[in-house]
C-alpha cells in the first residue's frame, strides 16, 4: 500500500447501515439534540412509498415538523428559500433528506439558510465561508450511486440570475447517513445499473487519480469488491435485499473515496455530456469508464492492475500475469456494461449512440461531440486526472465512446 | 505556572521575499506570454471582459494580480488587491506550500492534488488560468524541470518556442 | 472481506493531514473551525527534544498567537486540568493542540470537556451522563510513542474514565518532523499495539466494510514497514506509515468492542506496570492459533490483511489462515534479532505466573469482559508465558 508524500482525508459522516437502519433515526436525532425534523424529498420518492417507510420507522417516537415532498429534479434557490420558510414556520430543528442528489443539495441549501439566518445564500458560496456547524442533517439515500450522502458539496441553481452556486464546506456533510436496503428495493433495473456504475466510476477514478491516499484506496477497494459481486446480480434480481444493502454500502464507500481523492476525466466528460445533451450522469459514467482506464493507462499501469483483485477475486488475480492485469480490468468493465445491458432488457446503454432520450430519439447526436469536448475544458475534475487532455484528446475519446470501440493507443499522446 | 509560555511565532522574511519575487516574475511573464503565444491569448480571449485574477499566499500575501484591461490586453496589475475587482482568487494555504511550488518541488497539478490551494471563483476560468500557468512554466523553465512541472510536455516547434521564450523573458524582466 | 454482514454503525470524525509540511496547514485548518488562538500541550521530554519549537515555527507568518504548556506528566490528574482550565480561560485560548502520545491526549480531551462546558462535566461524564455541548477544536500531532487510544473516544484521568465520541480529535497531523525516531522498543511496542487492534478488528464478529477498510490499511502499512523502521529508524517514510497505521488501527478498534488480546494486554499492563503493546505482541500469535481451531468463517481472509493481495491470492484457501499466523511470528522473530532485549514471552516482560492467576480470577474487575471464555484466557496467557518464540 502506497503512502503519498502528502495527503488529506476526511469523512465525518456517521454511517448507520442495515435492513432496518431507519428505525435508529429517533435515537440519532436525540443524540444530535433534535426532536422535530423536517423531511425533504421529491415526488418520485414519495410516490414510491419510501417516505411512508421512513414515517413508519419513526412513528410514535418522533414528531415530524413538516414533510416537503415537492423538490423538483431541477431544484433551485426559490425552492430552497420556500422550504426554509416552511422549516421556520413549523419550528423544525433538524433535516432528514430522503432522495438522490437534487434532494440532498436542496436540503444542504436549506440548512445554510436556516442555520446562518441567511437572506442571501450567495454570501456563503465558495470555500471557507461557513465556519460553524449547521443544524443536524440526516441523509437517507434512495439510489445507490451518487455518494452525495457523504460529500461536502452542494450545488444550488439560481434560475432567475442564471447562476450555479457551489457550496463547499465540511459543515455541509450530513451528520448521519442511513443506508437501509428498503430505500432501494423498488429501483428499476436500468437506474440500478446506471447508478451502480456511477459508484464504480467514483471508486476506480479515486483509485487511479492524483489525490489517491491509503484511506481513499481502502474504501475504493471495498466498494469495487462489493459492486463487482452484487451489481449485475441485483439488476437481474431487484428484490435481493442483501445485494441492495451491499450496493448501498458500496455507493457510500465510493463516495468517501472520491470526495477525498477526487475524480478525473470520466467525470470531466460525463459532466459535459450531461450538461450539453441532458444524459443522466450514471449513464455517462458507465459508457466513459473504460476510456478513463485506457487513456490514463500509460501513467497508471501497475495501479490499475491492482483493481483486478477486487473485481475478479483471488483466482483470476493470481492466474493473470502482471502485464495482463490492466487488460483484464478494462475487459471486465466492458463485460459488466454488457451484462447490465442484458440484465436490464437492453435499457442499459453501452455507448453513446445507443442512448435514447424520452421520445426515443438519439440523445447524443454525433454532431454535438465537439460541443461536449469544448464544455469539458471548463470542468475542474480534469485537475485530478493523471494525464492531460486538450480539446482534440477529449474529442478523440468521445468519438470512440460514441461508437463503442476501444481507444487507439497509438493516438494517445504520451 | 511552570512550563507555560505564550508566544508570537515570527515571520519568514527571506521566504516571503523569494515568493514575492517569483510572483512578480510570473505575473509579468503572463502579460508577455499573452502577447506572443497564440494559445495563451486565446485562453484570455475566452474569459469575460475585464477578467482579473490573483495568485497569492494566505493569510497576508504576497500576491500578484493579472487582468484584462479595457482593450482586452492582459496586464500585470501589481501586488495589492486593495480596490481591485478580482473575479478569481487562487490562494496558496501557507508560505511553505508556496515555497514548494516556486522551487518546483511540487507542480501545479501536484499542489492541487495535495489540496495546497484554495480556488475562489468560477471553475471554468480557473481551468483556463491553470492551463495558462502551465504554458508559462514551460516557457520559463528548462525542459528538465518543466517536464516535472506539467503533466505532458508539449511537442512544440522548436524555433518558435525559442523566439517566444526570449520575448517572454524580456517582458518579464525588463517589461518590454 | 468487506461484505456487510449485519447492521452496523461507523464514525470517524477526524480530518487527517499526513506528510510533507502537514504542520504548516494547522493555522488554516484552525481558522476553518473558527479558532485563532491555540494552546499547545506537550511533555517536558518532547519539549526538550525541540518538538514544540517545530510546531511553533509552523505558525510562522500566520499572525497568530499561540500558547505552550510543556508540563504534562506521565499521570495527569484533575488538579492539572483545573490549573489548565484557568490558564485556557484567562488567556482566551479557543483550541487545543495535543503534541505527544497517551497522557497528552488524556489531558487534552479532559481539558476540552472542561473548557467547552464546566470542569464539573468531567465527573458527570465519568458517571455516565452524556456530554451536552459540542467541544472546542482539538488537534492531535501523532508520534510513535502511543498508548493506543489517542484517536479514540476514550480518555482516562486518574480514577476517571471518560468515554464519548465527542472526545475524538477533530484533526490529526502526521509530519515527519514530529514523528521522530524513538527507541526501537518503543516504536515496536506502538506498532504491535496497532497490529493487535487491527487484527482483532478483522476477526471481530461485528466487523463491517469500514472497520475492514481501516484495519486493512493498518495491517498493510505495519507489515510492510515494521522491520524496515526497526532496522533503519531514519526511514522517514516508514515511520510516517507506522504512524498512519496507528491511526487506522485505533479507528477500527474504536468502532468495535475491544478484543480479547487488547483487553488482556491492558489488564496485565495495569497490574504489572509493563508496556501493553509488547504484551499484546506476545499474546497475539497464541490467540490466533487458538482461534484457528474454532470453526468460524470470519478468519479466512486474515491473510489478505497480513500478506496483501498478491500473497493471499497465491495461497490455497485452506493454508491461508495458518500463513497469517506464520507471518506474524516471523515478524516477531525478526524483531528479536533487531531490537535489543526484545521479549520472547510475557515472562521476559517481568510478568509472574501468579499475576496470570490474578487476572483470570479478577476477570471483569481487571477490565476483561465476561464474553471471553475464561478457559481461553487462561490458555493464551499460559502459552504466552511458557512458550518462547
């Protein structure tokens, strides 16, 4: 295990996991000196009956101050302010966020407003603006992928001023994250597959990235092992509770790894593809992950080879010569996409030309690839990628990922 | 009480002076590079009118400020942030971190990976400025050192690079 | 390994800064926690070795005022806390930096309880009432002369034993300048303590993916570095790796109930005034041999932690836990050949046969909880007393 010349690591989120972890919420809040939480969630989560499960788990032991179940997928400052007002009106003293990335971001935004008494959230954007703990925040993720239950970033959009405010602070981390298998049991196969590949990408990019460190390595390896053993299985068999819990654990572990080691070009291109073509994040991650491995390979060959152990297990690892391990790792990721494609009845996309929008039309027209490449130049995740990429490099990777062919190693500038 | 004392940890004037000199040099080199190198110019052209950024050391400097003027020309704007509208602040967390960077023991990429810098401002602009700093480093440093400072050493056309390098050094040192 | 086996909770609120110029990040980190005037606590010995000057110089150019108290004794008591309480309050300090091992952290944690609330909170916590206030920032600067509980929720102060997750330091700094060479035996004892904590964590029935991850980091670093550092104490990177390992091991330990070897080691160390790390090192192989005879599935991957993926994958599954024990014994034998008067049994540590009887008889009164089979305890202690490696 390698010790870098310098590293930092932090994840102060308390993790509570289990098939009935939600039942611990009343005690958790008591420890945090809170007794009247507001639940923040969205229509989809509420509609799937997940809020009822949460309410059922805490009933009789806790007064819920308010349930806000209308966070839109494209949440913004207006929503944050409206729900902060509701929090105050109902005299709440903690937040329980039940949902995915957008719900988490909104809850973090509400927390800044109600804790700091902020009228202008903007004052608290940027590094170091928050200096003291906020109100207790309990995160209950309903997908196993984003890792936002353990990350310290919140992005809040201001649609009126056309701004995207990023808040970065340790005080934005949830106090507690609850990983409960019931929250992901009803997730459809395609979303299970895509979010699971998002988690795998977090772990793999964290493991080969420039900020890797012993703790991000250990959490990443654990996540990769869990995902390799459970993701295809749970996509085939969605009601497997053990596999669901394993994936919830994996996503949190991968979240810890990448929020400390950061991510690289797979995310650079994934963010750009998401913003130009509106493709869901996990779908982009699944498609682009093999290319992150291929493109950076010449700088990280030995490190990437180590991934074969958590992916393939002892026998495969011991039976593969050192020089061939990275090849096997890349093949393994591609095979996983193929297996998920099959397990989801063809809904899990393997390359960009296969991705369809809501109307069934191609979501990533080949002609948009230059736009994506240009947008990628402005994404900060590129700093943590082992090898540099300019516009031409981005475009080369995108074209291969569109077609679904391996990168031509001769065209990678070294 | 025995064993107790209160103290004011001193300052580090020599290290400060060295970093201040390097910042001054890099600031003026960026101004010169924006004149002679097409890529650097294009990066600045892509930034908003009047865009200004600072690179400095916490908590109290030294700092250098570079920005675009009314004509869109890139100018070194001195060391004093007082009264300047700064869009992007890049702050090195402490003097020792700055020494590591400016003695080229840590590249910009490594310093970022090691969380030595705090970036306050729009991320796309920060990306552009880091690319500019990389190019300027390649001009200013001998190949052997610059290879360590950037992830990928560019395969520039040799003659043009020498010419630009002389002009950038002249700009940085003599303000030509 | 890493498969979640049951419900679990895991908590590690410490931010780690490890490596080159880590100390110089202290001012900026304290500022992020709204603290501007820290009080450094350390021992006369560390102070005389120039450690406090190194830490103070890290604050150079930061504009901050710092205080230094360098009189932490080996057995801190309530009287000291009361004095420090006055000093902290009167001079307007707002954070504590603990420079040193065991007693320094015990003092720092106790002082932090007092200054964040009232000095009476110490007795209140010791008698089982939870803390109600968030504590002030506490940073720990780790070295290789450790008690095993520095980065955990535990502290003890004379007769008071204090337990609260709020006591865990907010920051941990590992910097080669403040991880100096210690005597070989001291460093070996610290590493064996970490090893015991990590190995017991990965054999623990309530292990979870996160305790596994921390235990994995700890065992890998110890196995890769322990003999190198003993042979060549000027190996800075090796020393840093061992200090990191100590933190990882303590964190996995802190999230599970203490294991049998740990408890026995602490109990014997208390009753015989001997270094607990060395005792645990002598007990560990005997404990593992006994465990191997039991039919549980949880041990199969121990060799992955001890030997690493390459060695683990290259070993037949049936042979793997035996290999793990062999590796640990090999390390102990190597330590004997490198470290002057390194013990070969607990008898060499001055423990008498009748002391063993005392510990078995006292059982939980000696700090060994009832869930361990007394016959096992007796077996292990006797083996570790009689058998020399």
